[in-house]
């Protein structure tokens, strides 16, 4: 199955912010959106340029409670004002023409729950959610198992 087929059958749009979004806006969005773990930063044209994880944001906000902070963490905590300043620019993505099996392999190796799916222009068209895949796999397995025991 291609990523594009999965996205058509299981549409889930990524939650995005503009590069100039304030840290406060990013925090508010993550904390007020149920089950949101990741935010994606998109350019004015809608091209995916960055990623902000719940974990990354937690590290930044809770740095004062850690006994040891790296120099980078201290500087970010003091000067970071926008999404661009805290986003990661190297992260796993899927392309709409990739096979879903290949993407899942990369997703498991990368230990990411959500992987954005991009079209040829780099625009995010959906998210491949590992929990959703597990639920569907378990459901299908349960149906197969109950069919053979009947």
C-alpha cells in the first residue's frame, strides 16, 4: 500500500504553525489540543520546514528544574521567541509515493509516533500515526482470529 492510499483511507492532517509563531502560541496549541504531541512548522507557502515535539518543548520549559543544563538549553530558554528558534530541521518524513511498509520501518527505527506525509512540493498532506496503525492491525488480527475459531 502506498502512503497516499493510507492517507486517503485514514485522513489526519498535521497541526501546523507559521515560523514566526510565538513560543507562547506554540505552548498554548500543544497544551490545549487533545492528544497533540507534535507540531509542524510550515512556510508561508505551506512547505514543511520544521518540527516541534512535545518532548522538545518540555525540555525548554522545564529546564530550570534540571540539575544540569547544556549551554544550548540555557541560551534557548533565555532568547527563544518563535517557532523557528526551537524547531528541529532534521526529522523523518514520508513521501506520498513510498510504500507504507518502508515508512513504518523507518518510523519504528526513528521511534516517532507521528510521521508527516509530504507531496512532491513538500506540502504536508497527512500524518501517519503509529497508534492508529496498531489499532487497525489489532482489529484486523482480532477479526482474522475470530473467523478461524468459528
